[in-house]
């Protein structure tokens, strides 16, 4: 792994009023098609030592967490440090996200949150190093990535953003003994490594929140329409498993292919249309029911079909949801409670297609218009700096950056890294020097010692290495969004 400087620069404050200009670090991994982003449109990639960015946001962001720090991590008392190199060596964290290609927007939003987290911590000696990982990078590239990281003074990895790469991160975090902190939305238990920490939403948690609402409101029979891919199949598995535990019966389910645009045959798996047949109606009756020659050819009318369930899960991308929702209305499959996942929480989509999904219930992990003081302060300062509101990715990036900085600060504030709290059975690969080995082991121990965390995405309770958090649950009603449930 080779480091060299670029002309891009960012201004940082290191615990005082004197600005210190630091050059951008570019990382090139030989033999791998991974490069550090040189920058996005109007966005420069920078790194900092846990310092505050010099910007026009003022000190407002500092108000966010001072009252919550005591509730966030276990305090490590200062003591004689038998490993003085810890205090002198900065904690380097590799942030591995896509910075080019079709998914660069997601990487940009997540990195915005990561870099913004350094403003709240003036003295934490942490350096974030960005490595660009294409969304399509597979086993070989990720193996070489970890091999290179293991040889450098990097204490942990933040990433990946996508579930498809998580199994490789799990495998090589075990091989090279490097802690990994990921927001990837799916957990593959088969590939789970003792070095993988998870923060953020999971599909399982989203489904659980929807079904808990259904149970409370007496909806005991549901059906589901979902994409025929790994994401869709995993989602319907959660719907069946969680529904069974809550006493909710899945009456029917139907999967659609990636090229499907006409969902009539999917609907016939869920409801029973009235079969009147061609030639059984007068022209006046046809006009009244609104049927078309196509409808008559298939022996259906716009008369209300028989619907054997009270709730319908609709799963898929925004593009597919638009088609499904409008066609549900077209075939008069109405009067049922609709349940969606976090994809529904899209302002443009809700504004344009709200008519077709009145009453829909859906979860998400962040709400920029929340009245919670913690969130309000964060959104205000973030918007002042980036000139845009944060989204779920930037909020998760901010929380994850905060957790890492605080965990690293526990090491730099003193304490023996070999004291109680670290599982002696876990070995950390030291890479090229003892400082890296010590920092990895210490950071791992400190992450394990976190009991709860209150961030801008809500309150998390840690179970093992998972930050299990509550979600917002929203309902669209009369073209207004109502919060049914809050994670705070």
C-alpha cells in the first residue's frame, strides 16, 4: 500500500483556534482496482485527527452529545500506561465505500456523516482514511484489500455499505484479525465473524416493526409481493418467521422477476377476480365497470375482487413499487392495509404516488424533521456546513464515526489495553508494528465494552457485537406523515 499527497486540502482545528492544514491522502492498492476518491462534485475527501472541521456551522454540533457521553460508553479511568506507544500512535480507521460509479452518491452521503463526526471531538487522535471500493468488487479484490490493510497501522475498517460484500469482509476480518464496523443492512449469520460489529437498520428489524403494528391493530392475515432475488427471498423469510411468532398468518405470497412490468398474474395469486367472461355484459355495463378489451379477454372486470387478507406487504425498488401501487388501484384491490419497508420513505415518491398508498405503514432509521433536540441540533449544523439535509446514510455515518472516535479516545486517555474486557481467546494480527496490534486489540475491547449508545439515529442497546436500535415507524395519512413510533 503506497501513500502519496494530493493538492486537495481541507482545514482542520485540533482542539484549539489555530487552523492546521492537512493534505489529502491518496491510497493505491497494487494489483487491485481500488483507489481513493480524488473527490466528488463540490466535495473533497479529507482526513482528520478527530478534530473539528473549520466551517460556518459554529459550535452548535458540540451541544449534541455532551449530555449523552456518560450514557454511551464505559469510562476508562486514567492509570499508569504500560504501553506508552498507544498514546503516541494515532488510531487509523479505513473507511471502505464506493466513491465512483453508479453508487458514488451513497458513498458520498456516508462519508459526509463520517467526516462531520470529527467536529464533536476536539482531542481524539483518530484518522479516517478513505478507500474506494466499487459495489461490484468481489472476493479477490476484498482479500487483497485486507491483506494490504493488515500491513499498515490501521486499527479497524468501516464498511462495506452493501450486504453482498459483507460475507467477504467477515471472512477476511477473521483471517487478518481486523475489527470491522459495518452499516450493511443484512446480516449473514453463516459468515458472521467475531470481528464484525454492526450498526444501522436490518431488514429483519424493519419487518418486525411493521408486523408488530399489524398485531396491535388486529391484522392477523397478510400477503406479500416481493422481488425474486436474494433481498426479496430474505425479506419474505423474515415475514413468515416473525409473523408466525406474532400469530399472523401469511395467506399467500408472490414473487416477480426483474423485468416484470405487468403484475396481473401476481395479483391472481393473491386475490380472486369475478369471472364474468366476454360477451356477458352490455356496452353500458362495460362502461360502468370500466373494463377494457384486455380485461374481458382475461375474463375479469373492475368489480371488487375477493381479498382473503387484511394487510399486504409490498417489497421492491421505487420503480417497481410505482407499478405495483398503480396496478393495485387499477384492479380495485383496495381497502387493505399496506406495509412497506424503508424504500417507501422517499419524499418525491410519496408526493407523487401518495394517492395510491393512503394509510401505508413503513419504517426508517432516521427522520430529519424529528423534534428530538439531539436530531434538531445535528440537522441544523449539518445543513449549515453541507447546504443540504442529512439522510439515513449520513446520519449512520455520523453515529458510527462518533462511536469509533469515542472508543479510540478511551485508549488514548489511558488504561491498560490488556485489562479485563477483552476476550483472551481473540487474537489480533499486529500487522507491521506493535502499535497497530495494540490499537486493534484496544479498539476491539472498547467496542465490546459499549453497553448503549444514543446517537442521531436513536438509542441502541448492544447485544454481542450488534447495535440493536429501535426504528421510526411512519404512516401516510391524508397526505401527511405521522410518527407512530420513535427510536428515542
